[in-house]
C-alpha cells in the first residue's frame, strides 16, 4: 500500500469555519482557542480519510436502502465524497483545524457542496464512526504489512540460497557452539517472521467486525441495516456472512484490536532487532562474515575508514519506540470506564507510529539483505574450528555404547588435554584420546570431517546439507509472489 499523497493539515491554510460545526445546539459558543488547539486531532487523524470516506459511502448506501435517503440524495452524497477523496489524494483539500477531526472536516465540506450531506450522519455517531475507521485502517495496514514481511522472508531465503554451501559457527551465549550453514541461520528468521505474519492475521480477523450502527453507545431507534453495511465494507467471514459487533457499549469503546496490532508489532520489532544485531556482529572486522552494500551503510564524519551498518542499528533502536507504543496503549485503556471517553483519541498517534515504524524497518531490512554478500572464506575459516565438533565426538562414544553423560565427561577431558598441550582437538592422537576413554578406535578421525558431519545432521529442522536444501525449496515455493 502506498502512502497517501495528501498533505497533512499542518501544511494547509485554515479556511473559514463551515456551517456544520462539531458542537451541538446546547452550547452558546465554541471552545476557547487553547482548548480547541489542545483537543484537535485533525493534525494526525487526517490519515483516516480513505477509511472515513469508504465508511460514509457504505452508510449512505444503507440509508438509501432503508428509505432514509432517496436514490438521488445517495448518489449526490457518494459523488461528493468521491470528489473530496480526489482532492485529498491530490493534496488540495482545505483541512480546517477548527473542525477538530477528519470526520467533521469531510462532512462539513460535503454538506457545503451537497445539501443532502446534512442527512449523512443520520443514525451514526462519531463514536461508532471512528471505531469503524480505525478497524478499516488496521485491516488495510495489516494487509500491506503482510506483503512487506513476505518480501523480507524472500530476502532472507535469497541470502540463504546465495550462500547455501557456506558453513559458520552457530553460537550460544555468543560463544562458538556447533557448525551450521549460513542458510540455516537465515531460515531461523524466516520462521520467526512467519509466526509474526500469523499473529497479524489473527489480529486482522478480530479487527474484521463492523461496529457501525452502535451509535454513541446505545444503537439507534432507526431501522438501520447493519448487515448491509458490514457486507458493503467487507466485514464478512469465510463464507461471506456479515460480521457485526454484538454489544453497542463494547463496540464504541473496544480498542483491543489496536492493542493486538501493537503487541504483534512489538514482537515483530523484537525479531527485527535480533536480526539486526546478528547483521551488526557479522559486519564487524572481528566476525567479518558479510559485506553490506555501500548504499545501505554510512561513514564517519571523522574516521575515513568507517563503514557503519546504520540500517540495522536504526532498526534495532526503533524497536524501543514500538514496544513503548504498546505500553502507552495499554496504559491508556487500563482505567477507562464504559463507554467512549476522549482519552481514546490518544490511540491513533501510537497506532500510526507503530505501523509506520515496523513497515519501514521491514522494507529497509529486506532491501539491505538483498544487497548483502556473504564472505564465504571468513565463514569457512571460523567453521573449521574442531571444537565445533566436540558434541559429535561425544555422539561417537554414544554410538560405541557409552552413556551420554560419561561421553560428555570424556570429551571434556580430551578438550582439556588439547588446551594444556596447546594442540587442536583434532590433532590429538588415538593414544591421547584413549587416555580419556578406551572406546576410541581408528575411525574416530572421521568425526572431524566437516562435510560428513553436516551430512549426518538430517533430522527435520536440523542444519544438515540435505535438510537445509529441502527447507530452502519449501520456502521458495511458499513465498512465490502472488500474481493476483
């Protein structure tokens, strides 16, 4: 989904107030200027304009369906809304901060152009209107984010494919553990991100329930056809049946779906941060496992030799704001009584920032990985460390009949012997090894054949040569871009 071309209200000229104002007839005057400035939301909720217009067109169609509007009035309203949408898209719509929010701005301008626009708010409150708009926005945003996460997965699979035969140490506690393939390491993040996509899909399902018709908190005495609106806006189940909220009080105050989106985004941000940390380590001179293209790095204002992985570092840093947004939203909701309270206006900036941040990080990380080269020789040199096969040596003894705990102890003694004699583990003689266990035989040397060691690791999910190839093929098939 591309970002709207529409300009924010901050960059437009305030026009004279429209005849339609947000205050009801019980007020003798408008709010004080400082109150108006404090309470306005148009500076950020203008981003809901697409969803607001879509919802208003569906509402107008429903009002005509039940006889509140004539077909002529409905057509005039829909044409007026489409015209306003075109102007917003072009960046020429005159946003008016005096009208508080996106809903009143659009309705006021519609009523100025189309007299029947004054009937549009029939049976509708800004409470259920904004609940609808935000649900539509979250649903749209998840669909767009899902495509970007799929692209990130493709970038990881692509990097793995380009380095399918490259081995490197796998780490625990940031200490060398056992050998793995670079592709296997990449595929670990593919699995993580797939779980993220599943969580967002679950969140989208719970957002996909239509609240319109709930009114301010108690529905309407008018014969609104809620199923009609839900169907018009795609709030349907897998069989095409409309999905509508079942309690009007809950419907206007529910922001659980925003929390779920923010929670899923926070975990995605954590995963992106972990990936970024690996990339940052791999790019150091100490690891020297990868080279990131110049276009995705920066230099130093003082040190001419520097090449800094800023995309990865910023992604790691931005995870904090996404987690913070989740905490802000949870705190916002925790003390609210039923039903709608103005506090809920504060959800949008946190929601928008979360979506913008995780989408930008996902896009940039994918692009960076597409322009990253694995330094095979450096990885291979690190993977040649015979200590990476110490566990394989213990498995050798297990196959000879020794209980694993005893095998573990014997290999530990062999490692200590190699260290004290300043030799590598694979350079110990058969006689040396037999000082720790008499089960060693001449075939023990084959344990340190790295290619053979990787060929032995063929359990499902293991980093064995055959298994990694199967996993790469599985993901390549699964992640083929849709042609729809």
